[in-house]
C-alpha cells in the first residue's frame, strides 16, 4: 500500500464506564489511538419515517496493518472521523499478509425533521 493514499486521520475510541458524583453509571469513550487512513464512501441512504428523515452512511476505511487494531473488540470500540462517530461492522486483514486492514463502518443513524 502506498502511504500517499493515507490522507485522512481517524480515531479509535474505547467504551468505558464511570460513576458521577451521585453514583449513577455513565458511558464514556476515550481515545485509544489515532491513525492515518484512506476513507471511501460505500453507500448512503435516506428515508422518511414518521415525519423524521433517517440517514445512514457506510464507509470503507483502509489503513496500515497494526496488531493493536486487529485485536480490538469491535463491540467496545468505535471510530470517529470528520467529527462523526461510526460503528465498526467488519475488519479484515487483506490477503492475510499483515500489511493492510480494511474496516467497514456505519455512521449511527441520525433522525432529523425534514
């Protein structure tokens, strides 16, 4: 993979919990690591339901192989890019050569009024 194609910075954030001053559990996300990547749109859809517009965006994120990324539990780690948060749906080590990882990520559905 040519490094020149890795132009966008993505952040991996891990889920955590802490208690506020009253003892209530709160979910938080902390930055785990940040990497340069190539981000490409795969699909985007929009539909109207119950007077709200639902938008979904799917991206392909390609980055250099990293054992730390491959070891992530995708249920506990999310990706942030360009000020938006994405759920990681799949992760593949391209060609099993430990050179490139490709992620398929989906932006959390946003509900907006038209």
